[in-house]
C-alpha cells in the first residue's frame, strides 16, 4: 500500500524516451509524418506549403491563404464549410515569414473525408470576386484597428529593422494594398506556391498503415518539386528608434537582434541564458521591471527560429512616462549577466524549471509531434532534446557569462519604442 506519510523519491531527469512519428516519402523531397500513438479518437492533419510572406508582396501570401476554402467551380464557401462542420472539423491556417500552414482537428473516423474536402477546395479554389471583397474588407477593418495599437506599430517597425538586409523578409502591408488585390495575382501565387508548393504533411491519429498509404495518394497533385532558398545571413539594423504616437498612454518596446537556430553550437546553452533573462515568470526582467519597479504587467524574451537562421527578442508594454527608465533597466540586466556570475541557487532554479517544462512539452502524442516538428525543421531528430537535457544539467555560471558577453551587447540590438 502507498505510504502517504513518506515523500516520494526525487529522481533527476537524465533523458526522455521520445516516440518519433513514422516517415513516408510522398516524393524524394516531400515527407509525410504519421504519429500513431494517440490514446483516444481524436486526430489532426497539418499541411505545410512553401507560401510564406517572403514569397510574395503586398499581402498576397496572406490573402491567398485566407481564401483557400472560399469556393470552387462546383462548391460555394458555405457548402465547403458545412461539409467540414457536419463532420466535426475545426481548422486553423496561417502564414509566417517563410511558410504557410493549414491544420484540421477532428475525430479519427472523419479525417479522411475532411481531408478529401480540403484538398479539393485548395486544389480547385476559384477566388470568387465577392469572396475576395469580403475577406479584404474584413482584414482592412482589422488592420485599421491594429494601427491604433502601439504593440502593432512596434512590431511592424521592429520587423523592418530586424530584417533590414532583406526586404522580402521585412515586407509590410499598407492600407492601399487591401484595395488593390487582383484576382490574377492570387491565382498566380496559388498556382506557384500551393499547386506545386506542398512541402510536408503531418497526420496524428490512431490509423493503420494501409489507411495512411491510401491517404497519401490525395496529395499527388500538390507536391512541391523544389523549395526555394531561404536567407541564412540576415542582418539587423542596430540602434534605438523612438516613435511618438499621439494620445497613447502606453509605450510598446521591442528589442532584439539576429541570432541563430538549432543548428548553431551555442543554441542550447543560450536557451539557458535566455530563460534566466526573460523566459519564465521569475526571470530577471520580470523580477526587476514588473515586481520591483512596477512598470509593466509582463515582459519577456525569446528565441525565434527561421529555416536558415533565427533571432532574439525582448518585448513589453509600459506606461509612456517610464519608457526611458525601462530601456535603462533592460540594458542594466543585460550588463549584469555580462559582468556578474549567476549565483548557483538561481542556476539550479532555472535548471529545474527548464527540465520540468521539457517534460511537460513531451506529454502526449500531439505534444511529442510538435517537438519532433520543431527539431525536424532543422534536420534534427528527437535526440536533440536529450542533448538539451545534458546542456541544461551541465552549463556553468562562467558559460552563461561568456554567452552574455558574446550575444547580449546592447549596441548590437535593434530597439524600437512606440507610444
């Protein structure tokens, strides 16, 4: 019998037994990954297309993605959505800098039927003029509302300066772009980046192999023949930019620089540095700027990854009267990491937090699949995360200081404050 008067033994995390999805080759360059180990009747599929914002101009990638289910010559948008809804499907789609995705959650028994509907809709979308007008009008209104927010303006200004070396990555939509969307431009982008742009398929659900093989035949007409190149040497424009916005009570701050992704030898150790600085509630930025100074409800830092590189970002919103004080305190925390060794008790706290978060992020088939996809994007296997455990357990205060000196110099940062 379990003795509840005794504390359970604490066991150090040495490794995690990951389960990888099975890979099928739809073509020499397009994989299908299937994660079977789902203990219930739910399922998901993800379609990845080489149709990110860097592939087009004036919002065309986003408009095209938003119209994928807008109707075909034989089905209206309403009919397509009614088919999916009747089968219990819930979809998500979006466009990032370098790719576009379409995902669907549903019951396992309905996945194939929903997938057939989706593939037909994407393949044969006819970009009806009324659907285009409706989408662009809706997004124009949302854009106008967004332009009143200091966070939106700061994000736009920061992105332009972060990706200063490549205009394709810094593309920015203007109000006039919503009124100038041409059906032919949408068709041309769709033909190039969707009809021959499918780069990866992911299926999560308890399916037998014969079902997966049958499903795999649905993608034949969409398979990418060759993915275009991605910039691996982006350079940010360093310096501080302060933009006044009349009537704003808050100031949005974005600060960061081009950095690297999982393929860089310093990536895992820098994750630890980033966590100390701003990637958990007890981080130094939160402790200083929220808890001690009361300047903000929240502030954080992160590493974002692209196909060929990555970047470091710090973000917050503060009262406009403490804008300069906040910038000074951020700079102070960067300098402190460079000049003072992190105490061992703080190192141990961050170790335990990161290991716990890694265990949590590997809980279940869906989470495990997402971990795999994050590593697979950069040619890594799930062994990457056991390497991360080793890095977390072995990093020293001296190594933290070394990386802070190398990568967290304020003069290298792109800093934008809008408010």
